[in-house]
């Protein structure tokens, strides 16, 4: 057993929270969507929508979960997690444990003397902290700072005023809704023959392991790489681009100027991201995307053409008062309309998997709905959200914005499902 591992019973005692299941050893803390170098980690799941993250992560041996997630795990039987902590706020509990553990021997401390290779060129104003390893032929420019826990490979160049291994930024809100920053304990690894320009920040890892930048990658001036990021080989990231936390960039990717890659997005091999793009979804191998939000290039230009034929508008409801029109309601989302637009279609109707539910008080159900298009061959007109939901009686049942019904009290009511163009379906809910 590794000396930095900790048993679940020790965590339970530390937090004053009981656990369910096996008293396993935990080697590290990490997020469910992150690969781990350890075989046994503790993580958290705050929403049932995130349960899919567990499918491909066999290293998760313990979880902080909410009561809703616990019920879903029991009911579905999809995942076998040896140990569970049932808490009100899994995220806060998880990061509070992390806060306690970083003061112990659980995490690596990088308390070794720095090692500097042969033929390195380090400007006299640069700062190299203890706990840094530089390979042969490394160049560090003026006023740059190389932080503790950083490893830089041979022949890598760091420009002026850059910070490598900068502590990442993670905010959590406590029960009083007061934000606090989370201490980062991981390191940063820069590969061989990497170029990092001026005024760049390359953050460290939040938990175990390292933010990594692969061999031969080139990073332009004023680029920010957030915590937990993994960047492959032969990647090009151009000026003023931003990688948010836990982004993964595969090999041979090109990211054009002023682009933003959102949290946890994966950019696959040989992909291209155009200038000023906001990437909010994963990008497949060899795909070229651009725009805000980023979409495939061919679709982006098709939309640009169609916008000349479309009118974007809100839908208003009004009544006549003293002979004048008075607006009484306005649609939440923007609609697109245009007779001459022949490349897209609209919703014709809504198809429901179930049209009625019988629930006990406190139980939940999820609406399963799909849109029947007016033209099967054409893509649906793009709206902000696919569906909206409403209840006829919130004392009987309520419905969330993502279609989750919660039974509140005895009786019956209707749950309405709306497409953005106004077509709707009704679901009967009976609470016993």
C-alpha cells in the first residue's frame, strides 16, 4: 500500500460523515471525467445527469453523492461503486476533504531541490522556484516564473513574463453561498522542443498528476491554459486563446487566435478551430469548426447565407385594452422565421414516450420527448433550448427546466411540454 493512501474509515472520521459499503483504500482524489494514474480514487456526483461519466472510469472506488443520485444508483443498478458518502452537497464535501488532505502527506509536496540541465539559458530576472526540473538546452525569458512542481523537457523555450505552473483558479460556494478558492496540489509538465511565448500562463493540476503539454507543441503570446488541461504533441495554439479547466487537446490540433475552449471539452486529433470561436462541445477527429458557439465550418457558412433570408424575433401575446394592443407575454427564446429559407425546417409536433405518470410523493420521473420535424430531410431550426416545461399545479408536481418531474402532494395535474415554435403536448401526473 502506498504511503499516501488513506482508508475510507479515516475519511469518515475526519469529516464526521458515515459511509455505505466497503472500507477501501483511496490513493487519490479526482473528477469522474478525468483519467487517473491511480487505481482507486474518490470523486463526487452532484446530479443524475452526470452518472454517465462513471461508465469509462473504473478507477472510481468511492463517491460523494446526493440522495437523488443514490436513489438512481440503487434503482438503475448500472454502476457498482464499492463505497458511498450520502451528503447534501457532494461538491462542497469533496473539496472540503481535499482542503483537509493537502495539509497532510496524502499529496506530493515537490519538496526537492531544483535540477537545471546542461546549456540552459535563464535570464537573470527569471525566477526558478525549488522543486523544478529543467532539461538540457531550456531557455527562460526575462521576468518569467517557473513554479514549484514544474518539469520542462529538453530544448523548450519560455518567453518573457510567462508563468509556468501557476496555481489554477477553482471557486466553490459554501452553504452560506460564500465563494472560496480551492488550493491546487498538482504539477505541470512541459515536453521537449516546446515553444511558449510571452505573457502566457500555464496552470498546474488541481489534484494528482500534472497539466501536460506534449512534445513539439507551439503556444503563441498571451495564451492561458487552465488547470487539469492535457495538450498533445505538435499542437499549435495561437495568440489570445483561452483553454478553460480540464480541456483535452489531442495531437496535431490547430487553434486559431482569440478562441475559447470551454471546460472539459475534448478536441480530437487533427482538428481545426477557427478564429474567435467559442468551443462548447467536443470536436471530432479531423473536424474543422468555427463560430460562437463553434460548429462545423460548412454548417457555419450555410447559416451565414441563410441569415440573409431569416428574421429573428420574439413571439408576443397581447390583448386589446380600450382599442389598443397591450403585450401580456413574451417568448423566452428567440425564433427564426423566413419563407425563403429552404435549408431548415421547424417542429411539426412533439412525440412523448409516456403520456401519464403515477408517482408517490417525493418520487421523480423524467420526461422523454422528441420533435417530429415538418421536413424529415432538413435540420431543425436552431433554438436556444429544444423544450420548455410547465405545470398546471405546483402543489401536486413541479417540473425542472431539463424535464425532471418531482411529485409534491396528493392529487393530479398536467405537465406541459412546449417546442419553441409553440406546439405542445400534455402529460397527466397522478400523485398518490
